[in-house]
C-alpha cells in the first residue's frame, strides 16, 4: 500500500510523532487540530469562537494542500472540554461546511493537548 504524507506551513506543525495528514489510495486522513496559530505555534487568544475559527482554518489549509476541501469531508469528530459552548461551535461548523453535512460525532473530554 502506498501512502503520501501531507504537510503544510499554513497549518500548525504536529506537536507529536504524527503527520498533519496522510493520503492512502485516494482517501485523505487528517489529524485532529487544536486552535494553534500556524506561524507562532501558540494558542489563539480569545474564546470558543476564535478557537473554533482557527481549528476550521487549520483543517481547510491541510485539506487544500492534500488536494481536497471541506466539501469532500466524510466524517468529523469534535472534542470539546465544555459542551455548554456547543451552540457557538455548531454555528461556526455549519457556516464552514455550508450545505455539505458530513457524518459527525461530538463528545466532551476532560482535557485536550496544550490545555484546550
């Protein structure tokens, strides 16, 4: 099986031993993103709105470099540390994906990398 590693400086570099994305047999598998600014590697300032926008920008950049875009996403998983902010995330997600509605799971977790 052949695979291609996808990487871009337009999204944050991996903070562990993994790739931003891997393409296998025409399918692009994108690693999870947290709200890191690609140039600084630091968390974006602000609340859930700014953080969600940054995550979606990071994902879109990786997809673009991988030869895809949000319109071809099949499945997403959202991990949140506070589901009381779900509505804000959901609104931004709906705006980013438009009429395309991939399958999705959303779960609350105790913590995320880098404290978000």
